[in-house]
């Protein structure tokens, strides 16, 4: 008998599970969604991953932009990236309700 986890896509037990999603709960502990290595690529990044990507885009831009590094006044691109990060955070919160 295998001690692995069932794949959320193919339902087969796998000894090499890949966490493809963290499911949040407003009323208690959340849980993880697992997939086998073959099925894992079929899952798109979850909303938390989008928040992380948007924050990294913002920080990468601000770290290299001469205008943003100057007097603390952010350029339009930095303002847009920051707004995209905030929108992703709001969408993540609304999706978990």
C-alpha cells in the first residue's frame, strides 16, 4: 500500500506529490491541493502566485529605474506596477471568500 497522496487531477496515488494550490479558508485552516509530477503542469499558478509576481515586477522596476531611485517620486510605470500588485491582492482576497 502506498503512503503517497492522491493526485487532484488523475486521482492516482503518488509518492512524489507536487503542491499545486494552497486553498485558504475564512473559517478555519486551509488545505493543500496535490498533483502527481505528470499532472502538476496542467495547473496554472494560483492567485497568490500572481500577487508574488506583481510585487516582484514592481520591486525589480523600482530598483533599476533612475527616476524612481532619485527623489522617491515614482514614474508612471512604477505607479502602474504598484496598482497591478494592489489589484491582484484584492482579487485574491475576494476569491477566497
